[in-house]
């Protein structure tokens, strides 16, 4: 499902971060971030089972992310340090939650965890989703066991809307995972 409204910007700057659409030139930074964080990511990110990831595989993935960004299928960003010398994680706006809605997803490399990086990036993506893209609502879906990630929408004033059973993708040999859904509507957005 492609986003039908205006797309978000390719680059967003915050106090400590640069969120930007990936370039294939970021392949080494992505491989470093992922491969140094395998144990940190695996419990909640089924895609981390494919790690470690070579630089060539990262480059191919980044080309797919860029193509999807340019066709409004999904808007995946790298979370870079302000000087762009290090990739601190990844995030995105995904139009997979129905008409008028965007879902925010994020991951943070192990060495940058518990520093407010995901909260800062999510705040910026929320603003872009409402103010630039014209979204009606923004959702964040989190595995209830992922306590650190649950704190992000709570800090930003996203109300917990519902807990759903077997909604998040799981590993091929495991059932779907439960999800806590946080939703903020445009009329409740106060310029986070």
C-alpha cells in the first residue's frame, strides 16, 4: 500500500540527530550498526535472525529502501549522529495501517540504547507525519515484552489504544507476536 498524501522530507534534523533517507553509500555504517547489535535486536526484531549482514547485502537493502521511499511505499530513515559519522539506528513512517494512517517503527543499535535516541527520532517523525504528510493518525505497535520501546510513545503522549493478540510478525517457526498499539490522532497532536 503506497502513501497517497505528500511524502515526508528526505532529511530531518533534530537537536542530536540527522534522520535521512538512506543512500547505498551508507552500507558500511548500516552493517556496523546491525552486526554490533545482533543480541540486542534479536529478541524483538525477527529480521535480526538474518544477521550478521555483509556490506554488499546492506547496500542492496538500502537500494530497496530508497526505491520504496521514492515510490511512497514506505519511508525508511537512518538515525545518524549529528555529524553523520555513525548510524545510531533506523526508523520509518509506514503506510501499512490503513487509509490516512502512518505507523512509526524504530530500532536503536546496542551502543546507543537508553539515551533517548528513539524518543527524539519518533518525536520528529510524528511532527513530519502530521505537519508534512497530513496523516490523520499515527500508530506505534510494540511487542508488550519490549519494555524499553513501550516507553517511547508513552513519553510522547501517545495513548495506549489496545492490546492485540498475534498481530506482529514472528519468526517462521513461531506464532505471531502480540502488539500494544499506541495511536495519536491529528486533532490531539500538539506539536510534540
